[in-house]
């Protein structure tokens, strides 16, 4: 099997993301750069808990033609390819529907990042406008907000994409984005509870549930300020 190391890496990353709750069944996808010409990407509609390295697709980055692998590549391949093409230093791109950050994507607001997390996420988490999943339209909307300064992106009504110079950096960005979103949503709920005393008890129960199971410690301190979508 050609490109065995990168295809095994894709499998290992999918298992790690499933354990975190960021991937579920066939939901979520990722791409790993092999070299300047080739990438490894998750296959379409394949349960990540049963996926093998042989199932992982190898594509040409420039046109997404399949070079290796017997399954169809992820329908989101063009999404990742636009990021890797625009950011030559990026070696890993991950798209998830992780719960808290995806809630922020539903609200349709970009997030400003506190200083402690700028090294991981960049100064701002941009928002890409809505387009159907798997479409070139969505890939184009994301491409318009991709920049060298941002390693995390919200996609309206869809989910998130994080990238990094290696898989560790991309995974850290996912974790930091989730905690950033948790802090921002908690602050928003608390403000709503203050403004609406008749719903305060219910809102504070929601806030307590949100904060009950924090998966990793983060250096987030002040709540970020939401930014309007471009």
C-alpha cells in the first residue's frame, strides 16, 4: 500500500476525534498533506470506528483526482483542498460538527480570540456564509475568508474547520475553539438571564449544563466579543 504512514495517520486521527465526540459515525472529515502534489482524505460514508488505512483515499491536490483507495473520497474534499492550496504551510485540515462551536456557527457570529489563544487560533475566528454541505459553493465561501492569520473557521449552520502546520496543531485548535465557544456562550446566556428575570432560572440551568463537562483546561479568561459576519 502506497503512502501507508499518512493513511494510517488519517485513521488514527479519526479515532481520536471520535473519542473526543467531535466525530460521530460518518460525520466529520479531514485531509492530511502528503507532499506538494498529493493529499490523504477520509472516505465518504464510512464509519470511522471500522475504517482501515486501505479505505483512506489519496488524491491529487490540484484537481482532486483519485490516485489510491477503493472508496469514494469525502464530499467535503474540495473544502479542505481550498485551505491546503491557499496555505502551503498547512499539513492537516479537520472539519467537525463538535457541539459547542457548532452552536456558535448556528448563531452566525464570528468570534474574537483572547490573547492567550491567538497562537493556536489566530486573532479572530471568521464565519463563512451558509451553503449546502459538500458543494463547491460552500468551498468557495470558506475560501473567501481563509487567511494566514486564522487557523479556525465557523461555517454557518454547518460546523467548523480547523487547520494547522501538523495534526497536533489542528487538534489543539479544535480543542481551543470548543472551549472558546463554551466561554462565549456561557457569557451570552448569563447576560440574557440578567435581562430576562422571568427566564433566569431556566437559563442558568442551561448555563450549568454547558459548563458541567469541560473536556480540557484552557487559558481563556475574558469572554470574546462577537463580530458580525463579513
